[in-house]
C-alpha cells in the first residue's frame, strides 16, 4: 500500500512554509537591498505588522475544514496589513491559496464569486494604500487569482472524474454480485423443483405398491393390513402436500412435467444434441445400466449436461468423452474434453457450484479443473444404494 500523509499534516506543513515565505518576503520588501527598488513613501512596518501578515498565511492550516472562513480571514488580514501603506506583494500569496482551496471543492459559481471579490478587494486596497499605487503588486493580482482559479477547477474536475469512475466500478460490482446471487438462487430453485419431482414420483410409487399389496394378499394378518393402509394413507397425504409445494416452486405459466425424469438412459440423446452443437462426444456406458434411485439418476444426468454445456461454451474446437462406471459402491462420472479449458476462476463458475450442490444433495462430490494432459476434466462420485458394485 502506498503511504499517503494525512490531510491535516499536509495543511499544517503548507501553512508553516507559506507563513515563512510571507514573513521573509515582507521583510525583504520593507528593506530592499537594491536602491532602485526604493520608492517614495515606503514605510518599514514594525514587528507586530509582520504578525498580521503571518496570521494571514497561518490560517491556511484550517483551509480544508473551513475553506470559506479561512479565505475571508486571510483576505481581511492582508487588507489590514496593506492599509498602513506597507508593501503587500508577498502577503498576497495567502488569500490566493485560499481561493484555490475553495475552488477545488467543485462549486464553480461560488468559486467565481469569491475570486472576483478577491481581485476587487486586493486591487482596490493596494492601489489606495500601497506606495506603488497603480504599479507593482497591483498588476499581478488578477493573474495570480486567475492561475489559482484555473488550477482549482482542474483539481475539482479530476476529483469529480475519479469519484465518478469509482462510483461506476462500485455499481458494476454490486450488479455482478446481485446477478451472481440471482443465478445461484435460480439454480437452487431449479434443483429443488427437480428433487421435488423425484420425491413426488417416489411417493406415488409407494402409494400404488401399497394398494397393490393390500389387493393381492389373501387374508393378511391384521397388523399387515393396518400397516399397508397406514402406508397408503401417509403416501397419499404426503403426495398432496408435495403437490401444494410444487405449485409454490413452479414459476407462473410453468406446467407440471409430462416427460420421464432424465437419467442415464437419456445420456445418448444428450450426447447427440451436443454433437449437433459442434462438439464430438464419445459415450462410454456400462452394460446394463446400473439401477439407481431417481434422485441419483437426475443428479448424474444434470452433471453430465452441465459439463457438456461448459465444453460447448468454453472449450473451443474440442472433443469430449463421457465415461460412466461403477466402482467401490459409487457411480463414477467423468467428462473430459481436449479443448482450451475454462479460463475463468473457479469461484466464478456458477455451473460448477450448481454441480457440487447437486452432488451434495445425494451425498456425492464433484471435482473440476484443468486436466494434466490438457483440456478440462469433471469427475463426479455418487454413492450407489446399499454400496452396490
């Protein structure tokens, strides 16, 4: 980090330097060493007069806190120093710097008004009381004030520009954060709706099977008949509640799904759609396909779908290989492409976050990153029911 001095220290140092210059300059003007600089009516001020000139510069130490008040006090003290007939050339520095400070605040009309007052007051008092009359310091006052005004306007303009850039960057960052949050929330809502569909399907299956068991059993024990009736009633009640939740989760105009929940059996169709998008896909599936819970089937399909979508978006001209295998009681999914890979930081990948959340919903895990041999690799590990192989 760059070290920057505190504004109060800067103002204090400026006040000390300007005060020293004003006092030394005033002494030099009062006792000129060049005989040609001696004019009629030149009065050497007593030492208390130098305190007035010094005070006109010393108040600049508070120029940031009370800029207009400092300008008024400095201008008044310089006029007070000028009225007895003392040469005020060096003392003019103090109110000119006060004009610069007021101008940097960015209020142009006020700055122009104070600059005009400064020029009129200093020129008038100098012409009336200075031994030089219409010459000497009077001729430089408008130029000094004009330079201070121009410099102050330039600083104010740059400050406004920097503030606008910073504000724009802050708004853009807030917009990106809101968009990222919206995407994550939308993905979580979609996952919740899909898992709801899976659970509703499972509850419906339980209800149907309980009804079928009660129908086919001949003379079941009373305990079994009561248990089957309780299972059927509980599954029906749960299904009604799930459908009510489904209406809340679905967006307006979104109909209930009328197609099977996607799973491993639909990977061939997914691979064909990816090939049509321009990315050749090699699909390696076990035969026969393992029997999985509907939730795991859905998670596996969505992970492969998101991985292939990222390949189409980010990998360029690439080929992809999808490998599905069962090992050590887990379903192993690997999607590997040989493209340029995703250059965005992993923390910015909302698709990767969605895949991890899906896998975690069935107690699985996902690893994603550049492959040592080139390209990008996504590997998912999902538990099989009962640790099946």
